[in-house]
């Protein structure tokens, strides 16, 4: 199945997204185009990496993922095609790939050299990424559309939690549509430091705390707060049928710490 996914900040109120999809079908009419999201906050590569990173492995191997966030071509913002985990990713070398793959080294990376058929230099998703994606879907090699590079430039690293003997200090890195606040505190790190000990999760206002990990949202009554590890194994603060980010003051980059006894 010839799948192209879109993760963009193009929105759905303008003509940009329709132009990208029309261009895909004009070049590869059998393509199946799937929107991961087109409502990334403008230029927010961390949000884009978090969302795509949570779901791309659910797609068939060989899928091509276009990322159009902060992608205007410049000497400091070149375009790449990356092969990793049996998937292809096409986007800008603006720090996104550092966030998406973290410490994993991709199988192959090329710097795109697609010949433009237009004088427009501001619509990379349509004029550069789509031709590259359709080429790959036809079975073309990466070397035809770009020159091999050893690695993408690490420009922005994901903010990692701080680990101590009796404490983890993390922060909110994503708030979903339900108001659930996901942190950068990983389950493996939590369990390694916990060693079976009691703990208190502290956040927001001084009186906000949680002292146990739930398995599901309904483990607590409505509208109680809870903490759980989601499918991505990151600590999440939520409210059963409530909007935790607003009710608990959990905005992006808000500090969350876990103290162990």
C-alpha cells in the first residue's frame, strides 16, 4: 500500500493543504494520503516530533512521512529524506529529526536536491517534499533525489528529565485535546529510581500532588486527578473526564517533580 502521511502546521482553513494533496495525486494517483495532523502550532517542531513519534510505527513499513513545519529552505535549514525503522521521513533539518529519533541513528540520510519547476521558494511541502515522497513510493532510491550525508545536524535537543537519587525533575512537553499533560519522565527511569519506594508527584499549585500510579483514567472517581504511564511510557497527569491542563495549571514546560521516600 502506497501511504503518504502529513504532519504539518498548514491548517485546514487555507488552500495550502489542498494544494499539497492535489500535487500528490497528480504525481501518484494511487497514493493513499493520511493526515496525522495539520494543526501543529506554527514552527513547533517539538510538538510535531512528539505526535509523529507516537504513531508512525503503526503504519506499514515503507510508508513515507512528510513533515512540513518550519521548512522554508535556507543555508541553515536544508531539506532531508531519512530512512529509519523501515519508514521514510521527509522534512527540514531544523532540529526535528534530532527530536524524533533522539539517540537512534537512522539507516540512511540524504540531502535533497530536487529540481524546482517553479520560482516559489516558500512552499517546500508541495514543491520539494511531494516529488521526493512520490519518487520513493514508486520504488526509487534515495540517492537519486539527494546526496548522502553522515548525519543530520543536532540543533535542538529534547529537554530531558533530571534524575537524582531521591527525585526526578521533569516538565510538561505536550497537552492533548483532552487536556491531559504528558511529561518527559519515562517509566523506565521512574522505576529505576523508585526501587519500590513510596513517592509523591508534585506539580502546579503547591497543594497539587499524586501518590500513586493508575493503570487507566477510571481508576479514580470523576473528576479526580491521576497519574499514569501512557502507551509511549511517559508520565501523564490527567483528570478523569476533566481538563487537567486548565484545572491544574499544567501548561507546556510546567515543572513536574517526583520525590521518593
